[in-house]
C-alpha cells in the first residue's frame, strides 16, 4: 500500500523537532568533540551523529521496511518503495560557531518521487515543510517564492564545497556573476538556502557538488512554494548542480550560469 505523503510529513516533522531539541541541548559539548570528514574544513560533531541516530530509530520504529540514506552513514536498504534522505545538521560549521543558520533536513521519496520534506532550524524556531501537491509552509503558514522579474535586481544565494579546487571554481563563478545581479548571499546551509527561496528571502539559489541529503527536502519545499528547480540543463536537481529560482528569472539566470560554465565538473 502506497503511503500517504501527509503521513510521511507528520513523521518527518516529529523527528526533525525532536532531533532539533537534541542538537540544541548538545551544542556546548558537541563543539569540543568536533572532528573532520572529507577535508579539514568539513566538520562533524557528536550532535550530528546523535541526531541521525534519533531520526533513523524513529523511522524504523514507524516504518521498518523503508530505505534510508543518511549523511553520517546510516544507509540501509528497504523493500517498501520509500527512501528517506537525512541530513542531521545541515550547516555544521554554523552550528559550531554559534551562527543561527543550521537545519535538520528530512525528506521522503516514494517510488522515485520526492513527496514529503521538512527543514527545521531550531536556533531560529523555524520549521519549513511541504508535501507533494499541497504547497509549502513555515511554522504552519503558507509561503511562496518571489515573482522575480529582472536578474539585475535579484538577490542570489550560493554555497561553496569543502574541496579547495571546487571552491576556487565556485568563487570564480560568483565573481563573474556579481556585476549582473543585485547581490550575493552565502548562508552556509543548502537546506536553508532553498527554504530562503521558498519564503521569498532571496530570489534564487545555486550550488554545485551537493549530496542528495543536502537538498532533497529543500528542493521539494522550494518547488511547492512556486520556485523552479533543475540542474541547469533542464533535468532534475542533482549532485552535479542545483539551481532554484523565482519563476520570472529562471530563463535568464540559468542562461547566465550556463555562460559561466557554473556546472563544470571539478573533482
């Protein structure tokens, strides 16, 4: 039996808020325990690991046949057709430094289609949520992307990877783009960047080299809020590239990004 999107959303919401309380309570000790993963600038803390454990345990208690893909290694196969994508703290660097821009991101995919997503920022008390076909909300209130009419007046968010060669290329793209837009913002959490598009705080967001757990929930939330999301070449967002824009600027902004070769592959 195919699960209802709103039931999956209810479960994701409960687990995200529970994990959010945990990472808030753990912050002082988590800072002391921080180590690194893919590079010296890619941190992980005991709070990341504990939050993922809580979320996974909650999913398996409610839905033991589901598959899971977690940033901190909680991968498991399933036979229900449901796959959960978990980022227990998206924006761990912000978390370490006490910058209130990090989020617990949980998304559910059914038979290859993203149907439910939650991004919870406990520091700001903001819970973004969406179910496929039902719109997007923040703390229960409907949200929508800006109309976006001119790239020249657009406020654009972006992010940078952890590997030095990728960061260099991304910085080159931003430097070349800056004269053509209103300004650039770099918040430090892909999940919250997508929610910023969804809530109209920025007009667009783009980034190369993300993982699915980084953007799965935020992609659905932005899409349900009316943003246009793709991989810069007309396909769905991918690990290679993601761009989410207000509908009125999607064409000219993606044309600009393609001209800058923003989705070039960098090891």
